[in-house]
C-alpha cells in the first residue's frame, strides 16, 4: 500500500473495535463510513464526527448524500475505509454478501481497491456484548486491485474478486 496514493480500503467487519484496529494497521489516514448511531458513543463519537462520513441507513436521502461525500473525498485525494458487508457480521459464515457501494465509488473515481482482512477480532470482542478479551488480531493485505478503465459493468467482477481475496485469508 503506497502511503501517498488514494484508495478505497475494504475490509471484513466482525468487531465493535474494527475501526480502531483497522486504522492502526492502515499506512495512511482514511475517511470511513459510519452509521448515524455511532456519533453518540462517548469518545468514539468525537472521532466519528471528525473523520467519518455519517449515514442514516434508514434514509434513502442520507445514503445518497453519503455517496456524494465519499466521491468528493476521493476527488480531493482522501482515501476511504468501507465495510462492504454493510454491517458487522454476526453469522457463522465467514463473510456476508457484499453491497455495491464501495466498489461503485472506486470505479467512478478510478481509484484502486485495497483489500484488508482481519482474523481473530471476533474472538476478542464477541457479538453478544461489549466484552473485550486479550489476544491477537492478524491483519492481511492483498495486492490492490486497479480500477482504471473499469466501468460499472465491471462492478460484479470487482466485488467478487475482493470477496475471494478476503475468503482466502479467512479459510
């Protein structure tokens, strides 16, 4: 990952602490998409308001506005950090289905997609509560996927390639 290049970072989402874990393992600052409720969490909410793009997932207008904010950030040379599953994975399967947004914005801005996979975060912070246990989280980076020349017709293949990169590290 080149520290001076703009990316759309995508990652699996298994822990309440993923944003903090991922930020510490990412070689450059990145704006992230956060659900509206997170801006009210003590301390964390300050970080969300400063660095995040907040979206009310129940509002179509808010979702459209967040997309415009993401596109503007990429156009200014700011990287984005997104969870293509759309929410924390609370299932037994390694990954939920991916949504299109991260890949659509990467193609539209013609910036590479950098795939980051974490293994072990869900054991340190189980989905049943707010517990935090000691342990190790392994973070894996795949080679960035270039989107130059791609169109929205390439979106399904790009999304599947990123998914397969993550699954390879999770298996």
